[in-house]
């Protein structure tokens, strides 16, 4: 993607030297005028990062400016924020940049969660950077946008009514964002990859390491294509290729079948029975809230299929998923009515970066046709990916096209974690995503779902070894067996 020279010039002219501060050996100036401009906008200050045990760790809070849309010379500048954990190694390697999933996940937020021990351990290898991608957390300059009202209860809650509500809200939000001066066409994976390259340049380092999960791998693929010489090593989990924003229903079904075989209890057969019954006759739900207000609505199987994809993300959700379907099949749907109400009706819809990024990555006509064909007889159909492909092409000119979605080929050393039970990025999809990686090592997590980095304590040492260039010989990690189905 070509850089917007005018925007770069404005950065240099207005902010050169204003926020620059020494950042060690990584802060060396280069002869590249773009790099000099970026170094000028880099602002780094001490930051007390609160750890899970309640103590503080001395870290750095950083930010730098980028054009919101590099293809528009009149685009405003936005700030990209990050937290840097300095290496404890006297001879640190290339900085490790964490790419959060979603899209819409916060890298800084992730560093506060279950993966925090890995962030801290990786300091023995190099500086570790928790990045908030454009449109997220410290890097979000999109005005907040909510629907004027919550989802109406009059139509049956299903794909058609949800799609109409989302598309109407998106149209309103895009109008509000543009009226506020936001450059909507800048919210793409391509430009987010440019941001990561800009961060590398601003830091003055020749290469970076990438560490990402789910959508973060999607972004990593784009970086590997756009800036192959900038990346030294990559660690990925639950890979999502550039053509895989919309997953193939048959591959998702295969993952559910593996889960069903592990937990037993006719798990998948029950799901199919419930879906068929709700599609034949949408189910009535009613309950009285704690405030004494009575609520009622009707729903077909689409929303239950959506919840299935969420609950089956990791093995700790299988029991809840099975109980959900057992309640529906047993005529006890009123017990789950409050949950559905909270999930779909309780508050007006809020949209942002997540939807824009997915619309931009899009789906090819051929893949969409195949996905729709498979969805007719699939367990989750087109619900797992909602609101894609339902919002495909909803913002004119945002889709990056099939050239963006072509296969990525790279010889950068890459370590991939893949979960046998992953329904969000199924094994077959991951196999296709990394087909062009010539220096790939895999670690298959037996009984693993989607979130794998924190699934086993051994991963901490493995990831450190890989980024340090030490041999990794592990090919499989077996987690505790999936819990059996407990519902009748």
C-alpha cells in the first residue's frame, strides 16, 4: 500500500522533535525521511503497569501518529498506543509485538489477563510490546456510535432481523463517523499492517517479531506479505488466513463432531434436533426482569447457533453449551430467556472498528457461494461468522478485493499452535492458511480449543525458546480430557 506523502510531511512539519525522547539503542535515526518523521511523533513515557498480583511493574507507555487513511492526503492523523515492557536481557533480540484477536481485541488489555505471565517471561528475550491496533483502546479515535434504540422484539429474532438491524445501524454510524471527520476507508488490515511497520521504523529497529492469535494472525499474514524483510520470527495461534474472515461451515461442523465424540451424550445430534425444531416453529420466550417488567420474544435457531459458536470456543464452555441445548429440547426455554434477552435486546447495538475491519477483509464471490451452499445443511450455518458475510460490501469501497485475499507465501520462521477442538478457526482452515509457509513448525493441542497460549504452562517456555532462536522439538501437547456431557 503506497504511503501518503502529504500526511507524512504534515507529521514532520508539525511535530518533529516535539515528543521525541531517547529510547536506547532502538532510537537511532536513519536517513529515511519517513522514519525521521515517525521518530518525531513517537512519545514514550514511564508507566506503572498493574500486574495481576496487585503490584506495579515499571513499563513505558508509548504512542505515535499515523494517517487515518494513507490513500487520502487530507486524512486526519490518529494516535496508535502501546505499552512496552523492557527486556531484562543485556543483549535483547528484536522487539516482540503482540497482535490481539477479534478484530477489536486490545493488546494492552490482553497483557493484563491470563497471558500476562508470557508477556513477562518474554522480557528475557527482548522488549515486549502490547499494541492497541487502530480503532481499539488507546488507539481508538472513532466517535462512539450506538443504534438509536435496542433491537425491536416484533420480528422473529433470527438472521433476517439481526442483519437488518446491523446494516441499519452501520449505515447510521458510518454517516456519523464521516461527519465527525473520520476516514472510514482507513480501517483495514492493510493499513493496520502499515501501522506496525511504522512502529518498527519509529523504534529504529531493523526487524520485529510478531506474536498473535486469531485475527491477530490475519494481521500478521498481511504484515508478512507487505513487509517481509521487517519480520524475524512469528508465533501464531488459531490461524486465520486473509481469505478466511468467513469460515467454511463444513470445517466448523468437523470441529463440532470432534467435540461431540469427546464429550459423548449425543451432543451434536441434540444440536441438530433443536435447530430443526426451532426453524420449523420459532420458539416463544418470556420472563419478568428484576425490575418487574415482563419481556417476551420469539427466536429461530440462528441465534442459538451463534451462541453455540461462542460457548464452544474453549472446552470450559462445553458443559454450558450442552445444558443450553438440553433445556431447549426439554421445553425449559424460559430458563434461558434472560440470557438471550441480555445478549440481543438489553442495550442498543454499538459498532466500531471490528465490523469495518471484517468488511474490508471481506470474502471472495467463489468462497461466499461455497459457504452458502454448505450452510444449508451445516450445524451452525452462516451464524458462526455473524455479522459476516451478512455485512459484506455494506460500506462501499471498503472491501480490499481478491488480490488482498490471495495466499501468503513466506520463509520467515513461524511456530503455529492449533487446537483440535477449535470451532472458530478449524484445523482444515488453518492448514490452508499456512500452506505457503516454508519454515513452519506446528504444535497441535489435543483437547484444545481456540485460546491456546495460556492453555498449558509449558507454552511459556516454548514460546520463549522459539523467539530466542533455540530449538523447539515439541509437536503435540495433550490437555486434560474434555468434560463429559452432563445434561440428560
